[in-house]
């Protein structure tokens, strides 16, 4: 029987071989192909998903505000800082990221923050102010006094890939539950039950579309929408839709609902900002409302959910009314589904859209500074890592200094021709940290970064280097040396004769060295530079952190060297920083996304100018602002603030410069035109008022020097530079390198000095 | 002379200088920064109220940071110690003690050129504080020694000794 059967089967198999065998092979091949297809889709979607899920551009933070007792800070300044860090005024300032002011007291609650050097918890604080300073910092609960608190810094930007897609990742637990509830109620009610696709939703949509005769409803689940977003394609072919459906199911098999939802929240496209695509709710919140997602009100959450359906169509900035209608629909659905109460929905519907102005969102406000940060980081990191590894970059930007500089630029350029451009750099005098950077007259516009890339002749900004080279040779020159301000004929590099002029086209004969610098006379400076030697001047320039030609011509003394405003800041930082050259920094440290420290950029300092000549040159630079070409600064700033600096103007008034410093800040300002045309401005009329306005808002400490032991005050005659006595007419006190005081005396001075010597001897004898 | 003689002597000298500096460093890190202010004040000048507030500003914060820096350095995390001292210096850039301690931290990180430069920066703020000046010269001497600059080290040691002797009476 068995045998018979088996034979029968074998015969029957033999008989049906062609058809069934081929069918089977066909089926198997189809299965293999389908499996391969699915495996390929699986691979594809997994790569995309993982890539998105773990790809995060580096986030750049401003420097955190250090609050400590005694710090010079007003309540208004604190609030400027808090606003920049995304804090808002709310209630009693008891929720993280909020503040409230009561007269000279500010209550605030910091957010917990992971710094590269450790975490700081959220703190509820009360900060008391008096006389322009922080007087007390207390915990609000216990009243305990705290000496020092770091306020969590503003996120100022992200280093995004060239595709210009931007996001700010959030974790599911940080997303308001009402937003998630609203999103699911509107977009995918069955999210927690379906397996990636929802047949009932598809059927419902198909029916609705059939009835309408066009596509009015999509049956896509969130998972399908996510797949579609990952693919970044709006192609609507059937094959595409099928692929998406299969991928959605595959995603659901591989990942749990929480992971999918979290990725969706970070991935969904919500707005286009110029060439920057805003992806994810985490970034959309500050972009539209200027605050973090966790702090949005219900109506704001509903507005974001409303935009999912059509980011362009429901863009609240472009179509406010349409967006509001859609938001109110969303609020209704949220109430219907029990996400919020009907009363809350009614109340929320009554609110305005509540957006911040475009450009007032807290990120991407500082294109020039971000440019500097990127260039800095590209020395140490690969571009891909910056764009995808979720690095946290702790920068040196001071939002308050930047804000002050931006306001000064706006005020000073108002009403001036559109062709007039400006750049501003501020640097911490001691640490070399760049605190503000402006690359053009519109600080929000990420165009040509003049602070870094406009290399212009520095004009008279070079003069301190010439005078310093001379003062470093105390046996040859002191501040009271006589310089010759009479007509001068020179040959340039091509052997052509030129006759330099002073700015006012007059000649003064003999002038004191200190006055020649104070009033920025050209001819004495050129003569001095030639006497001390061009190589001595280029040597000083190199020590001031500048490239200098091996061979230079006398015209070099007029500032033909071309430098960027940042280069000039590097140069003047040495004067402000005790004669130590400190590499300028825009980044303090970098950590990875787990907060692990990767790299720190420590403060470095190298002495390049000795005490005595530094004291003398800074004395002269202070005279410049007190009584010379920089005195206009005191039209803006209180005369109590000691400042030092130098104007610079280039031929035909093409460039207007001012570089100077207080005790704590170095500021450099350039004004000019991109086409190198004439501006009609000198350093005193163009750059100086802008510099003064910036410094007035930023500088807190005057520039005061401690006189080194080897420098002594000496009375000299203001006309002849000869040594004299305090009581003689024309006597003027100047600091001198000890042992290098003027050798020649005035008649009056000699007589007085002899008499005093006698007198002293007599007194000494009496009181022995 | 035995072949290893001078080399061994030199190594011993370096080791001694190192031990000395580290011992001093230990002391320096605990020292409160208020000391230097004693020397600063010119008795003739009437103190302006603003300047008075300036000299007190951030003292408590600096003390806290200094203590944290010391703990970090003792833990071997000199990078963090350096960062904490830099934070303190942003509050009090005129503090010779902070610059000195930063020099010590750099020395411990074997960044000798920086150690010497930062000790120099401390010197320029040290006013009449002879003891602190002497310590800075010791850091400079030890750093130069490590950099192979024997003559420079000897000169710096001489400066340190001069300050210590003068300050001893």
C-alpha cells in the first residue's frame, strides 16, 4: 500500500512536474524576492531611523552668567541675561526658567543644567541688588546665602549640516503631556493600538476621499508620517505609499511605541525659515514662541500641533488667521478627547497666537559669532562630528555684551547710507575671551563676516607699535622726547617720492613724543619709526600677535598693513592684558552628549612686552582718550571711567577705526564700505562714538595701571622736553624709565633743584 | 668621576626643586586671596566707595572656587582645577594668588612654559607681597629647570632667595 501510494505519488509528481514545479519555483522566487525586498526596506528604514535618532548637530551655548555677591550688575542687566537664556517673566518666578521682579529684588528659578565640568541643579533664588551690585543671593526656601551661582546659559545656535536642517532634540518626558495628547487626538487616535498602519483609518479616509472625489483625508498613522519624514519626499505614488506602509510595520516590529513617538516629535517638519528647515517640536517652540517646549501654554501647544497638517499652509507668521482657526479646531479636538477640559479649551481659544517676532527667537541670533566658533572647532573636530555627534560647545559669548554692541550699531548706523558697514569685536581684557562679535550693519544677517574677513589698512592703529618700539629703547626715547614735525620727503617701494601729511595739513615743528601719539600726528610717527628702524616696529607687531613683512617700507608706519577687526583685537589685548599675549578664544570647552568633557581650551599667556615700556605706552594711550583724538568717548562715557585707545583713519576716509580698552574689556570698531569707497568719516567721527556706546554698556572697571618700581614720575618742560621743576612755568609730569630721565635741564629747573637739594640737606641735618 | 655622577646629581637637583615647588604649591592653594590686598592699598589715597566695593566683590565666590580647585588638583584633575581658577580669575583678574595657583596647576600638568609665564603674570599683580613674589620666582626656577634652562633657573632662584632674605627681617 505504502509502496503503491508512494509510486502513485511519484508518478503523479512526475506527471504534474512542469506546472507545479514551476509554480513552486515561482512562488519560492517570489517569496525570496519579497523577503529580499522587505529585508532591504527593513535595512533602509533602520538606517534612516537610527541615523536620525542619533544624529544631532552640536549645540553651542553662551557663557553662563556667574552671579556672585558684589558683582557689578543691575536688575535690568540680569533680566536682559535671563531673557537671552530663554527665561520669562511669570508668576512668582518659582518654575524653572522664570523670573519675577519686585523693585530691587529679582526672584528666579534656574534650570538644571549639565555643564562640561559637572551638573548644577535647579535652584529657586532671590537676588537682592544695591548700588548697582548684587548684594545677596539666597535660596528662597531656606534663606540660605549662596556665594556663587551659575545661571544656565542660552543655547545660541547649532552647527547643522549643509542641508540646513535644524533641530533641538527633546526627550519624551520633557514634552508636555497635553501636547502629546493633542497630537495623538488629531493625527493618530489609534497610535497605541495599531501595528504601524491602521486599516480602519485607511478605510475611513478612502471612504471620505471617494465621497469627496478628491483626497481630503489621509489615513496615515504617526508611524507612516515618520517614515515619510525620514524619506524626505512628498512623492505620492502608490509604490511609494506601499513602501511606506511596509516600513511603518517594520518600524513597529523593531521599536517600541515610546521610541517611535519620541523620534516623531523630533523629526516632524514644522517650518521653513529662509534656507533653514525647522524640524521637531523642540526647536519649533523657541522658534515661534521664544521659550523651551516644556514651558509652552496649552494654546501654544495646540498651535504647534495644528501646523503638523500643513507647515506652510498653517504657518502662523504668514497666515495668522488661518493658523488661529486651525489651532481652535485642535483645541476643540483636545477637549473632545479629554486631553484638556472644555473650560481650558474655551479659555485657550480666547488667547492670541502669542508668537515672538521672527528673528527674536533665541537661537541663530549671532551668525558672526557662530562663524567664529565653527572656525575654531574645525581645527579640532571633523565636520561630520560637529554636525551629528550631539556635541555641546561652551562658548564665550556674553549675550549682554552682544546685545549692547548690536544696539550701538543700530543707533550709530541709523540714517547713514546703506553702503556704510560696521564690525565690532569685544574681548575680555585678561582672559582673551571674545564676548561679542558683529560682522555687519545688520547683526542678524549671516552674510560677509567683516569682523573676521574684512582685512583693511589699519592706519594710525599701528602707531602704538612704533612708539612702543621706541620706548623699549629708553636710552633713546622717553615720553618727553622731542620729535620733528616738519615737512618730509620719502621714496616708496617703487622709488617714487611722496610727502606724507598730517591730518590737518599743518606742521608743528617740535612736539613731545607723548603729544605726537595723543594727537596722532603722522610725520613725527614716520620719522620715529625710521629712526628706531622698521624691523624694530615689525618685531613689536609680531609680538602683538600680527604677521609682519620681513621687509617693510616707511609707508608701513602709516598703517598700510591690512588687518581684520579680530586681528586688531588680538593686538590691543596685549596692551590691556599686562603685556601678556593671550590667544583669543571663542570656546571654553566641548563635551559629548553625555556631558563627558572632551576638550578644554585653557587660558594661555605669554609675556611679550616688559612692564616699563608697557606702562609708558598705556599712559600715552590714556592721554589719547583724555585729551587727544579719542576724547569724544567722554561725550558718551562718564569721565570717572579710565580708558585707553587709538583712532585710525585711512586715506580718503575709506576706513574709520577705533581700538581701545577699559580695565576689563577690549573693544575694536571698524566702519567702512565693502567697495572700499570713501565714507567721509575719521576714526573720531565714525568708529569712536560706536565704540564709546558699546563700552559704556559693557565696561565695568576702569583701566588703572600699577606703576612698576622701575618707572618714576618726572617733571619736564612741555615745550622742550627738558627736565624741570614742578614750580617752573610749563612744567608737566611724565612717567620715565628709572635711570633714563632727561639729562638736560631747563634753567629754572636747575636753579630750583639745586636749591631744594640744599634745603633737603639742611633739613636732614636738623632732624638727624 | 663615575659615569653616572653628574647626571644623577642633576636628576636629584631637579627632583629636589620639584618637591620644593609641590610642597609650596600645596600651601599656596589654600591661601586666601585677601592677603595681596594688604600690599595694594596706598595709605595716602582716600578710598573711593566704589573701589572699596570692588575690592570686596566676589571674595566669597573666589574662596569657594579656590577650595574646589584645590580639591580637584589633589584629585589629579588639574584640567578641572585650571578651569575653576579661570572662573575665579574672571571674577578677580587682579588676584596675584589666583594667577600663582594657575601657574602651579600648569606646572603639575607639565606645561612648564605656561607655568613660568603665569607665575610672571602673578608677579605683575603681587605688589609688595614678597612671600608670594618669592614663590612665583620658585615656580619660574623649577619650570626653567624642567625646560633645560639651567642659567635661567639659577637666576630665578637667586631672585627668590633675595626676596626671602629681605622679607625675613
